[in-house]
C-alpha cells in the first residue's frame, strides 16, 4: 500500500490484531463461513479513539458498542449464509472465545441476540471450550399433558 494513501470518509476499516491472525484459535476455525462471520462482527464494531493523558501511551482505540452488536439470521441469509452454517459459525466463534453472548434472544418472538467482542481467543487451546450456548432447562410454551 502506498504511504500517501488517502481514504474517503465513508470507507470503513477493519482492524485485526496480528496476534489474533497468528493465534491457534483463528487458524483452526472450521469453515470459511466462520471467517466470514468473524469479519462481519469486526465490521459491526464501533471504535473510538481515546486520548490518554500520559505522553508515552498517546491514544488507544476502545470498542464503544461492545455487548450491543446484533447479527441476525436474516442478515446472514442476505449475505448468502444458510441458517445451519451461520449457527455452526457462531458456535465455533463462541467456543474459541472471539465473541460472547451478552443477551440471549428468542427467535420465535423476533428478539435479537446481542453479542460482544471477547478476547478468550488469546488463551484458547485445541480441545478447550471458552464459551458455549446455554441450553434451556425447561420447555417454554404450551406443552401437551402427560396422560
């Protein structure tokens, strides 16, 4: 890339840490869809430059919508990702610690799940699960009576 590259104000940039790209968690994502979904999550982040009063550090970037990121099955479908592939990609990203669920949605009631960007990928090792979807203990809704 040229040193004097000028970016338009409407261009969006995705910043991925080199450490993330070299991590075992990233390199062992099971499908191309998982990489695409992770990229979409990174696009959905909003970051803001924070000024630090100390001269050595200068400034740093902070995610401002952490825990409020929404990525629905309908959005995935518009990107050409099937519901099953999207579910598997979300599970892979959860297990490796790239994302976390901050508020569980209810698909039947059209409530969205809210996600946050996590850094569990830093300590992830093969065979270890960082996050999992929570299974519901009780059946929800109308149930047939046992006779």
